[in-house]
C-alpha cells in the first residue's frame, strides 16, 4: 500500500473512480493495484503523478513508508 499516495488522494478528494478514468482501468483493478505491492506498473505510477500530483515527487508518493508532507 502506498500510504503517502493514499493521503494525497484524500487531500485532493481524488477517488478510485477518478484514477480508473485516468488509467483506463476499472475501479476494482485500480484498488487492487494500490493495495497490493508490485502490481502497479511504472507507466501507471507516472501517469498518476503527472496528472494528479505534478508538484510531488515519485519517491514521496510511492514510498512504502509513510511521510508527512
């Protein structure tokens, strides 16, 4: 699970449904990719970062440890 990403999604009120549209996936696939380590592809992570969080680093968003921003 990407705890920093989850926190930032909540801060910006971005839902799984929104990410599903961005990634052209269904909601259950997006949920599984965000909660199961190793399923999210690099291209998908880059798309989330560039379209939703251009001001935050990939390292921060997809870190496996929680950091306060």
